């Protein structure tokens, strides 16, 4: 009887931990071109491809520094500015000394259609100077239900 109680308690704890597990991230793939990026504050790039409808092609990604335009690395507060109050805020760090250039961006907050937006992406650049973000995202419960 005690073994049955222990096994039952273990099963309940296992189910409770699964129920409280973090939600699964969805794949995020974004490409952007940066021909109008100046290294000033703010500078911006423009999204050319996106697999997330809430971040459509043409969306601006604004970079506010503190370190933009450095030959070694970039470090910047980053805002995805869709428009009409639909934004996401994060931070990016890129290492220009790596070949090819690489880095990481993490987003922790959003508003409007991006309310509750969280994402972590790897940053790379191809031979055509198109930057790619590959990673995962979450949207707030209210937005994910839409």
C-alpha cells in the first residue's frame, strides 16, 4: 500500500511539473537589410522576410546603442517598430570580428500586437549582406489566442 501511495504521489508531482513547464517557443525566422543603417543613434534596418505575421515585411528595427558602428562589436537596445504602438524591446550584441559576423538578440517586452513578445535569436549575415535572425519566440497568452 505504501508503495502505491509513493508511486501515486510521484505521478501527481510529475504531472504538476509538466503543467507548470514553460510554454514551447515557436520558430522565428527574420531577414533584414541594413542599407540605411548609419551607425548613428538611432539607426535602422528593414525586414525583408518574416515568418511571424505580427512582424511583417517592411517593419523597421531601430538600434539605439550604446555601441553602434564599432569595427569590433555592436551592442544596442533594439526596438522592433511595426507601427501604431506595435513594438517589441530587446537588446542585441554582435561580434564583427567573427567570420562571418554573428551575435545574439533577446527581446523581453512588447506592446500592441506584440504584447508579451519574448524572443531569443542568433544573428548571422550572408554574402549578400542580408542579416538573418533564427531562433524562437513567445507571444502573450492573449495574443497567442488570436
